[in-house]
C-alpha cells in the first residue's frame, strides 16, 4: 500500500469526503473502506464523524488539497447535531446514515467517468431537498444495510442497487425544486439573501418553512405525518414564500390562520395545527426557543387568555387579549352592561347565531383601557352640573338650547354627558381675553345673571353671538365659574324692561284656558311668541304678543269665557252645547275647548245665551 502514497486521485468539486474514500477504495482494489482506512492508519468510523486530523492525513496521502477535501465534509459536532459548510444540521434535517440520490445524475456519472464516476453530493442528504435541480426528478432513498456503517460506502451501495437506480431513472417522474430548495443550496454555497431566515440555523429555517407551509397549504386539521414527498415539497415552497418578508411576515401568515371565533375562545392549537405541535414537541436549541418566544407572544396578544394560562411552557402574566367575560372581570362590570356597551360602540355585534354576541376582534389591553376611560368620561346630569359648576336648571337650559347634547349611554341606557364635550364647551366659551385691572365690575357668569336678574343661558347666548365680551378668571378647569362678564356691558346688551307682550300665564288667565292650551295654540300658529323680559322679575320669558292675542279673541271664544259670561258650569255647559251640535274647534285631550266666535251668535240667540264680546286691544 506504500504505492498509494504517491498516487493523486482527484475529488469532485461537489463531493463529500466519505464518497471520495468510497471511490478511492475501488480505485485501490480494496474490498471495503474500512480496510482502506486501516491501511492508512485510522478507523473508517472516525473518518465518517468528520475528524479534521484524519482529513489532513488523507490529504497528505492522496495529494488532494485539504480545503477541497473538507469543503463538503459533514462533521458530527454533538449528539445528533452536524455541521456542513459552516451550517448547522440535525438528525431530523439530514439523512446522515441513509443514501439518497438522483438516479439520473448517478447514471450520467458512470457514463461520463466510468465505474468510479458516481459520487455523493452533499445536498442529497438534506431532507428538505427532494428534487434534483438539474433533472427535475425526485430523489430516491436506497434500502439501508443491516449495519449502519455500511451505508456510508456510497459507491458500494450504488453498485449493489444499480438495477433499482436504472429502473427508477426510466419512470420519467417529474418534481421541480421549490424556492426553499434553491435557497438551501445557495446558503450552503455561502450566499445569504433572506435576513430573517438567515438569522436562524439552516435546519431550523427549512423546517419552519415546511411546517408552516404545510398548515397554510393543507389546513390545520391534517397531521403532517400523512404528507407525501410531493406535498412536503409544495409545503416547503409555500412556507418559504410566506416568510420571505421577515419576522413580520410570520405574524401575517399566522393572522391568516386565526379563526373568526378566536375573539370568543382560546383555540390556538386548533388554528395552527401541525405548526403548534412542532413548536410544542420539538427540542432543537436556543434559537428554537427564541422562535417559540416570539410565537408565544403573538398567541398571547391574539387570543383572550386569562392570567396564569400556560402556552408552550410559560404562563400568561398579563393578558393582552380579552373575551367579553375577561373584560368584565378586568373592569368589574356586569356582562349585560358590557355587551350593551360593546354593541353600542360597534366593537361587537349581535348578528351571530341564536342572537349570540360576537366581538369583531379580540379586545386588547388598549381597548380595555379605552373602555375604562370611556366609563369615566360619561357623566350623569348631576355629575355634569357639578363639573360645570352650574345648577341642574341651567344645564337643562343649555340642553334645550342645543348647546350641550347628552347621549344615550350604552352602559346604563340613560342619557349621559361626555366629559370631553363639557370641557370643550367651556373651552370654546372661555376663549376670551384674560381679565385685567382695567376691566370694570367683572362677575362670574352665574353671579352676573343674579345681579341683573336674567337667565344665565341668555348671557351665554350673547357671548356665543359675539354680542358680549367675556373674560377668564382663575378657577377650576372645565367650570363655568372661570367665565366672567362686565355687568355694565351686560346691562347695555339686555332688552328694555317694557314688554310689548303678555306672559303665558297671564294669557291663559285672560283667555280662561289651561296653561298647556297656550302652548298648543302657539304650536298651531294661532298665537305668536317673542323673547322678552319681565318688568317685575327681569327674567327672560317667552311672552305672547298683544297683537296675536287680540286677533285670536276676534275669531275665537273659549269655553271658560262662555261659561263665566252665561253663569254656567263649564263641564255641563260643554255637554249641553254638544247635545245641540255646537262643538269646539279643538277637542284634543289636555287642551281647553274654544269655539269660532261668528258661528255661535245665532245658535246662542235661539238658546237664550250670549257670546261675550272680545276685550279689545290692550293699552
């Protein structure tokens, strides 16, 4: 064997060291690689494990450059962990002790270089590479030997199974490489192009693409163990395309797997299927734990977990998503109030089957915080009045004037004011100059109303119409107490005290009708109203104009006036008139009866009754 030290037997550029020794064994006419290695002074088993010292010895014996010999060496770096071309692999990602090959490549090797031509490519040993990049045919796996060490004798196994290889090559089955397989080959050649996948060990990146792609392609209910070679090849390509956008694309892919009913229940295992099972059961290394952490955080923020629930070995310390029940617990609110509020704000719908409440999305922590803030933001009438520093009466006046509008509270189903609306109203009203010593006789708005004996709402109207300047005083934020006016200027802007009208109460007594009847006549257009000031109280009132009152008396006479003039009781008198087909103009419940004056003259004369004359214009 000393002659072998002088020979130079070439290694192919894409050949593994064990394949080279297998061919060298036949070149030296030795029966088994184990015998050849013993002649060289080392054990074949140690060489298979990838000992650099043995590679150096073989390089010195054969004359093959050390770098060419170890370029595609598959080295054992730990229990079921390997390394090739600087990339990590494991037992699940590589067929270390089984022979996979492309039958057409091996046949072409023999046709081109003779019986010593067939050699093993390193890419064939990766589980994720299932098709020949050159011939677009599926790789085949040769039957294993009884003793594992014999499976590393590549050329010996090819010669033993040559008939099978030839028969398979003639089947013409086609399988094109996927983008994932292309990525794997390029990465083994040192090309890096996908930031997120490149940051993961090669075996983890490829398995992630395959498992996620399988769920994306075939659904979450199907077990991955049922997939055949073609389906797994398709799954790897789909997963690779889905993850090319980086870590964010992983979350987007998971978003597509989340069930619509995930807003109501925790179902991540059902939604993610084989992908979640892989995360739960695989034990790969620290990089895998980092991936699990990222997916776990996604699951915690997507599904409505409770505090203390466990996912992938860790508990939920602070829920990120909430069901309706979870939000009720967090806010200490009854469910009926919560669902009413969620439907009212559009966060949920009751269009589900059997009238069930469906969340449009999982309530996250920001949603719950917004709900809490919204609850604090809604104020009852009493709370709103205190916040503004006004009476309930003035608050009602502001509401009737359309300056403040309560909303129907979805929680309690009663009108409430929003804190923001109250503060915005005061801010708009108080957007005025700061009070200075040159301002004469300033008083807070409500105090000024008392001093001039008018309604505060009328002062507010003057300010909003820019007819009266207001000033800011130092007072509580959001309170009308910080809005002040000049009392002398206010007196100049108020209407004179002389009234060209009559109060509604006086009008009802003059016409001898109930007070609501005056309002009904105003709505019907029979009486006219003007805003005036009572000369006694100086308060603003809605008064009936003398002219409209006089016109009404010219045309109509009330039952009260007829009863008093004819000295009859009004109730029986009305029945007496109706029995003789004398009916009032308006018989609405709650409205006093009145009659057209002219048609009454003749019937009353026949009955011996009289129609009182109108009182005439008021001087």
